[in-house]
C-alpha cells in the first residue's frame, strides 16, 4: 500500500494535494500516466490496503473488519466528492479517464 502512495505523490507532482481541491490552479494538470493509468486514485488505493494490512498484523478479526469498514466508508464518501470537483476542472477528459480506470477499492466504481 505505501509504495502506491509514494509513487502517486511523486508522479502527480504539483497536482497532488492532501486536501481535495475544488478549483483548478494554474499548474494543476490531470495525471493519467504512470501508476495513474492503472488506478484512478492510487494514493487512496494504497492507504485502503495498507490500513487493512496493518489490521491483519494484529491478528484480530474484529480489528480487521473495523479497519476495512472505516477505510472503505471514508473513501466511499471522499472519492465521489473529489471526482465531482475533477469533472468541473477537467470536464470530458476526466469523465473518459474515470470510465477506463478503476479505483482498486472494492465496490467503489
């Protein structure tokens, strides 16, 4: 998981931000190459699977379920919110990208 997050930050460069951007800045570009050609939100993918992996290390089924639920719920809310902003910023280019590129997180299209 963490390698996905690290590569995503590096490849997105100045377009990466921890806070969802609702307005396009001058140097903000839609990144669709590198790891982004395989995963629409590689940093979120990495965090989701990292959090579950850490819970698995604890060996407690309740913790695994709780981490999986909490992580999934967070991204199930955040991704649609962020993608609404990305459609406003990049229009049809983002819509096409979204159609062909999965999130890698179960049940989040």
